[in-house]
């Protein structure tokens, strides 16, 4: 089992920044990918950014340049630095851990990000 605890969400004005954190604990080992997803009200969850245990990153095209994902493997924590926030970034942001061999998938409880105009 892997437990994920997100933090760092909140209310920010448009143009501001937030840094989300996701602390993982439990059976963390081997090759894995940690990701941030977000879910707009009434919509399906969508990928924002992901980072492998080897620090390779991937971003949704719309967030490149504004969001930066990083991880500290010593702390088993992944971060999402969000700059130049827009009201349309308002969503619940979820952390995901995906492990391989065997395949495992875990989600955090989500953290609300609200950007006011």
C-alpha cells in the first residue's frame, strides 16, 4: 500500500503562484511515476504533469511553461509549482502514484485550488 497526502492548495488571485506537495509513504520502491491530475467540476480527471523515479517529466501541453513538477526521492515527495495562475486553473488537484512490477495505482484525497479573478 502507498499513502499519498497532498497539501498546498488554497485561494489565490489570478497571476499568483502556489506550490502543491504530495508526500508518499508505504511501499515505495522500484520504477514508479508520480503525477498530478486535476478535476474540474463536472468533468473527468485530467493529467497535469508526471515525473518518473528517474526524473523524466511530462506535461499536458496547455501547462508547459507555467507549471513545473519535481520530486525529492529522499523525502518521497512530489511537488507542483504553479505560476501565473488563471481562474480556469480552479479545480481539485490529485496526486497519483503508479508503480510497476507489479502494477500499482494509488490516489491522494485531493486538494482544492481556487484562483480568483
